[in-house]
C-alpha cells in the first residue's frame, strides 16, 4: 500500500507538467483508467477537463498506442437499457468543466493491443481545437477501484 501511494505521488508529479500544453488554459484533472481482463478488446478512460480560459474549446480526437481506435462515448439510459452514443466532439465551455466518469462520458479504447495492467500508466493524447495536443500518462487502477 505504501509503495502504491509513493508511486502515485510520483506519477502525479510526472503528470503535472505533461497535463498542460504550452499556452493552455485547459487543465486535465484526475485522469484514470481501469485494468482489463485477458482477452478484453476495449478499455475506458475517465477524467475531468477544466477550461480556465475565456473561450470554449473542444476535444476533437483522442489517440493512444494501446488501442487501434479511440472514441468519445456517452453512456445513456434509454428505455431502461444502457447504451453508448458516439460523440464526434466534446465542448468544454469557457470557465467550465466536463466530467468523464462511469455511467456517463468516457473515452473508449477499442482494439486493445494487450490487456491494460493495473499499476501501469497509459499514454493518451487529447487533441483540442484551440489548445492543440495534450499528452497524459493515465494511471490504470485495479478492477472495481475508483480514484
Ligand atoms: Cu463506450
């Protein structure tokens, strides 16, 4: 447990400078992903994207070397059934934030090259219309854990 705490403090320190682009007014807070069982083809990434600037920005694309494709999804309850809608972009309002969290918005990694392993990190690049690309190292949590 102690080692894990030290490790996450270390990862946080690493993530700090990486989580903001040069002139960015965007802040990526508590990114996380979840370990996947062997053979699983998809994974998820959650985070909060905060926009401290005076103008809206939007997330246009997401990529990671860990999967063959990545999409912005939104889980919605429709007629009592949970379905996932594909979103082309995600707008972060000026002075506002958007939360990606379980049962809501998430980044969906499809075609995983190998299982996502707890305790490791996942490099993910978010490309925004105005702020450009922001690369993060997303911590992978064990199944059933949340930050
Ligand atoms: Cu999804």
